[in-house]
């Protein structure tokens, strides 16, 4: 079916074709070339991270994080249940058992109050995901990590350009991961990055990204040949992906301005309708700066969501639900589920609906979406 208003369209950026042509003409298409390094420098400047390592996906960056934890069989990692599968799968596939934490009613982020009771003698790390780019309450999470000597990993797939109490998202954990999937604010189709904030982890992170070899040290002239020294895989994007991403990163200010206008229009023009129909709109705490990544509504009952989806579909508008809580999935249950349950995640996941949101959503199309939503009655 062709929709008048699709759910997503990838962001387009001026200069992308020229950069891709330059990469093609260079004769250097494999990873870790000049476009890769330019993107890493840009990310370090934009985020304040100590080091950015470009990867071929956010999942790859999470898998690198799992190896950097240096876990033993039976070790555990605390992860939110309300998140994308990679947040848990990257660690589970490297031998860590995910222990699922519930989310908050307001921001839908991991509920920081649920973390401390889940910490045990085998816990190695706490992984957080900033839902919609709205920050988790990081101070108590970081305090718990310090007390128990745990690593914190920020899954910042939604949160590039977001902030928490004046600090950029992606700079508070020892490690953080970024996504440049086509649904993200800036994109190269597929792609990601690992932000390394704990300097002691950088040398090994470079080895892991380079297939377990010390190839990066060889190219810097620090060793006379490179060889296999650790576990690793090929997590590098090609120079074509990096060329696309460089254009997007250089265009980010315009992207963010456009997306902020779309987010605030939804939020202002749906507020009266939401109040009249007992619908929840996104909550952004005062100490959080969000990057206008997505916009959602939470319907008052489970039965209303499919009704609204169908109502929008009849008018040519595609709206979608989001995560199925991981602790309820077949794999999540096989790995132990959530012994205490995650009731908030289970409830929210059945009532949340994401509206069309992309950088080039026109004013006319957004007005149409708003009008059709406001026709819906609970």
C-alpha cells in the first residue's frame, strides 16, 4: 500500500552526492579512510566524547561494548526491557545474561529505582537507552555504578544532540553507542559509532573493531607489523557510508531545526485533543534536552491503539507501535525473563503509537496528520 504520509523518509543532505563521488574517485572504498576519520572528528566535536569509532551499525557498537566488558560465563548485565532487541542481544550473544529492568511511566526510560535491587555479585554493567532522545535519570544510575564498580553503557541510538543537566548524551557512560540507521536524525542507511569515554578502554576498542588485530597501531607507526591479538570482528563501515554520513553530520543544525519545529507542532496542536481523550503525550523533564527524534501518543486503553492505527490508515497515514518488551519475548524468557516482572513496560508497549516523523515532513502533510488524529474519539 502506498501512503500519502509514510511513517519515515530518510533525511537527505546537500553535498552527499559530491562526497560519494569523491570517495568513488579516490579508489579507497574500504573502511577507516579519510571520510571515516572526518566523521569521527565531527562526532568528537559535536558530542565531547574522548574518542568516536565509526561502526557499520549501532548493533556492532553494542557488540564491541560487550567484548570490552570482558565478562566470564554467568556474568550479568542490567538492561531495560523496553528497548530494541540489540540492546540486550549484543550482550547475550557474548555470554552475558541480561537482567531486565522496568521502565518509568513518564519518560519510558529505564526506571532508575529498579536498578539497585537487580545488582548482584555477577553484575558487570548497567546498560541504559535514552528513549526518544529524552535522557534517563543518569545521576542515580552513575552513583549505583560507582558504588558497585560497574561499567555504564549508554545506548544512545535515539539521543544524538540530546542532553542531561547540561551534559551531552553519550558522554556519561564509560561507553556509548550511536545509530545512523535510515530512521535516525542523521543517517547513512546503516551505520553507527562507539563513543569511548573511558580512555583505558580505547586501545582494546580499536583492536576489537579491526578484527582483533593491532592494525590501527601499525598504521600509526607504533609497531612494524600487525597481527591477531584479541577477539574482534569487522565492524568498520565503508568509505561510501562514511561519505554519506559526513554530509549529514555537516548538515545537522538544519536537520535539528526542522525536526524541532515538527516535534513542537505535534505537541502543541494535539494537546487539547489529548486532554479531552485521556491520551498521554511525551514527557520531557526540565533538565533534559531532547533531539526531536520521534513523537508518540499513549492511548488510554489497549483497544484504542488498533482503532487509531486503522483510522489513520484509511486516510493514507502510516503510524506504528514500538517495542515489545524483551522480557516477554521467546528469547527473553529463555534467558530468564524478569523475575520481578516489568509491568510498566508491558502496559505502555500495548498502548503507545508513533506518528509519522521525518526531517522533510511538509507543513501540509503534518497538518493533515494532526487533523486526522483530532477526528479520532476514544
